C-alpha cells in the first residue's frame, strides 16, 4: 500500500527484466517504495499518490522515453528525475537536462550510487555519478541547458523542423522561397539562441521537442 511518508519511485524502462531488477534493488532500501514500472508504449498510469522520483533507464529508444518523461512532468509538477545511463552519452545528457533531470548514474555503478542519487534528487539536489563527471562538464561547457527557457519564433521552428528532417540549406531555401543566405542566417540565430552549434545537436533538440516537419 502506498504511503505519503515513503519516497515513491516510478521506473520508466523499455526492458521488463531491467524493471524487475531495479525494483528489487530499490525495495530493499528503507523508506523507498516502487509504485510501478512504465514503458514508452504504455499510457500514463493513474496513481493514488503521484511518484516523487522518476527513475529512467535509458537505452537506444531514448526519444520515446523522453516523450514519456515530458508527458509525466506536465502532469506532476514536482516530479524529480534520475537517469540511468548505459554509457557516458553526452547527447542523452543534453536532452534530459533540458527535460529537467537532475540525477545521472551509470548502469554499471554500484547500487549505493543509485540509492544516493534517488535520495539526493528527492531532497532537491543534483547527483552526478563520478564516472560521468568529465562528459557532464563537457556538456555544461557547451551550454546544454541554455535552450531550456528559450522561445523560438514560428519561422525559426519551421526552419529547425526542416533541418531535423534532413534537408539541405538549398532545399530549405527552395521550400520556403528564400535565399540560401537567409536560411543560413536563421540557422545561426537558432544555434545562438539554443547554444547548440552543430547540426547533430540541433536535430537531437528538435526531435526531443517534437519540432519535426
């Protein structure tokens, strides 16, 4: 039975075996309570008491999981997020920082790191696995969170969506009936606003935000 006094944890994973293993590890910790496990293919669950912390196990289907995370955050304003990474993935870290995650742990880490992350994030702190410190600093230095509260204009979103679809600047210029130079200016402005300066990171951002043509 769920209790308001426990730290209520919801697990999001595409792998049923991982859900079971994570649940078993967490349930042994005093005051922790796993209230469910959800995949990206499921509809959001209904809760007697909403989760305090969402534990996200990240695999190759990170965009699907990210959409689920954002859907849950819209429903649960206070929701804290811990991400369990299979390897140091700077693109995934960028995406989940923008989504509001504040805990990051490698799946190979000892259980006490995961427990520590869940407790720290529940208490409003950030937790970074020591083995992720280098990649995390690289992400911070590249301005990964700069786009969190930035609003693109409708035209900028349109250009970004077409870039994300894989079209060249010339193709975009033809589609929008503007010059290639104008498209390049939009591309530069979008990159400066979001502090994302490569095509790859812009595409990841657009897909994460469903800004796709």
